[in-house]
C-alpha cells in the first residue's frame, strides 16, 4: 500500500527523484505540501489546489483535535471527505506545538499537558493519544509524537529530547492499529550530527516506512541548517522517503533537496500571501509599496496562475490597502503556484543532472534579494 521508488539521482549532489505510493494516490518527489492547518488551505478551494499542481496536503493534529475534534471528523467521513480533498494527506503529531506553544504546556517523560490556546481548557497529548487522534482523522501519512527542542539548546536538553523522541516513537508504533496509514518517525538532535545519527539509528531499528527531520528552522541560522542537512540527510535510509518538517524558503528547499531530502511543508506561501508578500522569479514583491500604485504588470510574467493571468500589481495593491479579502486569496494562490513551479524546476534539473547549476543561481538570487532588502531599509 505504501512504497517508495527511487527513480533517478543527480550526479553532482545527493538529490534524487522518486515516487511514494499511498491509498489516495502516488506522490512524485521532491514535493512541497501546502499547509491546511485546520482542514483548509486558507482561501483556496481544493479544486484550485489541484489546478495549481498540489498532490498532497498537510493538516494539523493539535488544532483539529481542538476544533472540531477528531471524533467529529471521523463521524463526518474522515479528513478526505471532510476537506473534500481526494488526494494524499499528511497529519503532524502535535509534537511541534510542544515547541511553538511552550508557554501553554508542560512536558514530562510520558507526554505533554496543554492548555488550549482557544479557551485554556486542559489537554493531554502523548504517543497513544496522538496516534488515536490521527487514526480518527484518517490521513494517509501520520507522524510519530516527538519532542522538538528550540535552538540554541543545551546538550542536556537535546539529549533529553532525543531520548524521549526515540521512546515515544516506539510507543507510537505499538499504539498504531490502522493498516492504511504510514507512520513516519521523526529524527531530533538539533545541529548535533552525532546525536541525530544516534536518533536515526534507533528509529531505523524500530522500522518506519518513512523518516522526517524535525527540530530545524527553530532558531538556528539558515546557513547552519543547510550545513546540518548536508552532513546528515544522506545517511537516512535510501529506500524510504525523507521529509524535512516546517521549512519553506525557496532557497532552503533547493539546499535540502541537494542534501537528499524528498518532502517539505511550510505555511510561508499562504502566510506571506495574506501579508501582501509575493514570490516571483525576479525576486520578492511587497505589494503595499507605493511604487506599485500604477503598475500594470502581473506579479510574475512567467506564471500562468489565475492571479497573474488576470490582475495587475496596481490592482492587487489596491485590494490590500482597501482590506479586501480577494487580495490575500489571489497572492496566496500565486505563491502556491510559484512553489509548485519551483519544485517542478528542481525535479527537471535533477533529471537533467544539473541541480548544482540551479542551486548556484538560487544562491546568487538570494544574496541579491538580501542586499536589496537591506538597501531599502
């Protein structure tokens, strides 16, 4: 039911093309997953996501457990029917909320006690309850419950998080009942490669159909993250998908692909879209800037999304200044299209054996954008 096939390797990097089969379809990798935190990608219809090139979505265990509740989702036919999305879905475990909602939780050796960010009601997540929630939600890929340490972290904190992550991964596999879901293990260890290798070896001995890299983009610099990935990702099992969690700048994606990573998710395309920030082949576009007031150009002349085919930058700027909801919808739609087009370019470069050239160009463009951003401040 779940099978990863390695199709092609890039000769100059550790990048690879592959496919991962699930009950709701086969995913071509490397792949980017738009985030539907509460069961929707904000402002975008499922059929629009398909048209943009989306093949798999991510939904959030913690938030769906709070509203509307995993049992409600189950009674309404499961997450695919609930979202009207017939393709593959991945749900995270809730472990990242241990990090992101640190002021509302208390971690112990057996799990995490939360206070709901909505109403302060108590909530408990542990390996067994995380798996139960994810089985009720019904995603194709589910994640083991882990502890994500913020960076920088002390050696003791990292070691404690790794020990819990390994122990909880075993408990998650023991709690899993459904056979139509693939449970991925999550590797922790911060920037310590030896600790990550230790965590990976333990998870491989448990045996999961896929492995994720957690605990990055949580306080370290992008360059430190890239170095960690370059030194670590190649050691992950070759016959299983490799998933980097919650990382999403276009430069970060291609760096991670070059290191050997296959799957990605991030809220950046839609969150930035809602804040008038667009990704284009020519660089970043901040639509609230006055220079776009009379701009008749599309966001990106290389993009054929509905936003770029029909609307000017001047009109998009007006929508944001007038607080019209169409503005965030259109730019979110464009940003998702951009990310999928970027992943297609990455896959094509791997096929042609020239990912290193595309990576070099991306590094140059990122430095230029950074210099322009500093100059404008």
